[in-house]
């Protein structure tokens, strides 16, 4: 490898929206570009900006195919954190795929599916006179667009959450899968209270009811509530997932490929989950790079449990405004009739639009 470049991007939102933790007024991203002496470039994404000097010291001059050694070297050095290492790892797999003229999913086991059924991930809080009516309309729009599953944000107070959940379930009907995401808004007692009160709404899963380090809390919630419990998007590295998976704190574990450690580490987490019979449905929230990387990985995850009519491998398709997702690549990845096609080009199968990259660089 001959060069490493880092980019900080920011896109100001036209309409701010909130989860339970904060108001989003812009979408931001941190990208890594790695060049090789063969003229091949790989792209990765992190949740925050890696230190370029450390990257140069540990990547330049190395063979991009030595992914495991590079990953372990960066982690042993204590450089940044695993979320930042994720960007390097994704870029190395992108390079490998381009060098071999194969999509990444071919390199990590082969796709189990060419298209993945998606759930519409949206339904945030907005600054509107009637937020409940807006949620109903938005949810109906997703069903009309062909989505068979939707996810809504909760965590805005028990009374508001219960009202919103009931309104959206009424809007989407009984045949649409419905998940809710609290983004760690509650303590265990409140999480249980809200869970009991919305249990009659046939929820497919209840995501991140409490903080990610609340292992005992997750286990208690899972034991007491009837719906599936999901989480894990904030966990970094196999060590953070170990107890959560082995102690069966979650029905669905949701690693984020740009936080958990890239392809290399997510494959280890996936193997751990498989050994403990815990379902894996990756988290996705970012640019077109993260979108493509997640598609490649999720395409290779076997159905669990296997059967003639397995549970759907639902892909998180971000429906919020984000031009870093819709404009950053020359051929945007879209959901069509509730399905997302897995990229088939070499590497990640995407081409970065450098004019857009420059437009949103900060």
C-alpha cells in the first residue's frame, strides 16, 4: 500500500429529526481511501476520524492481503479504537475484491441471496404540530412502496411511545412486520413498563431498550417480555459481543460493520452467534460505503433457523435524508419493492463520485 487518505464529510439536513438521544441536524461520515502500487484503491468508513499519522505508520508498505495481521497490529498498538480499524479493514477487502475481480461477498463465503428483503428504517421524531399523524402517513408510505417491515424510533416517554406505537401499527396493518428502537433511552424498569404496554401490538423486535453494557438488564428484559430483544450496534470487537451472545441476552444481535471491526471481525462475531444459536441482523446507518459493505456481509449470513420458510434476513434500509448515501456513489443503491440487490461488481461494487466527495468534505 502506497497512500492513505482520510475524509470528513458533513451534509446539513433540510429537516432535522430526533431519536431518543439527540436531534440530528446533519449527517456526517469519516472515510478512508487506501491506494496501492497496482493502481487499485479501496474505500472504508468509520464512525469517527482515524488518525492519519497512525494509519501511515501501520499500513504504508504493507501487503493489502495481510488483512488479519494488519488488523491485529492496529489493535495491539492501541491506535484509536476498533471502530476506526473497521474503515481500514473494509478498504482492504475492497482492494482484494478489485484485485481478484470478484465481489467481496464471494471472498467471505458466497451469497445466500442476491436480493435481501429490507425493512424501512425511519419514523423519527420531527418538529411538527402533529407528530402522530406524520408517523402514520410516513408508515403508510413505506407499505405502499413495497416494504413488508418497518422500524420506528421510541424512547420519548412512556405515554408518547405507547401512543405512537399504536398509531403506527394501525396505519401499517397486521401483516407488516413492526420493530421499535429505543436507542438505550430507558432503565430496566421503564423498558419493562413500556414493553408490557406495547406487547399487544405484535412487535417483531424491541431494539436497544437499555444501555449496551447492561448485560444483566438485557437478560432480565428478554426473560420477561414476549417480543424478541435486539441490540449490539454499539459494541466493538468480538470481546464486547462474547458475554452478550453466550449469556443469551439478545434474540437478535446487530453488529455494525463500521463499528464492530469491519468484515474480518464481524465474521468472527457471526461465527460466535451461530455457535450459540443467536440470530444476526446487521445494523446499518451511514454512507453508501457502509450500505454496500453491509449488503455484502449480510448476503452471506445463512438463514437461521433454516427451513422451507425461514425467518427473513431483514436488511436495515435507512429511509432518512442523507445525500452521503444517495449521491456519494455514481450508481446509488436503492430499495425496490422492499428488496435491495446485493452489488455484483468487484470489491464493494461501488464507484465514488469525487465531485460529491469534495462537495461535502469539511
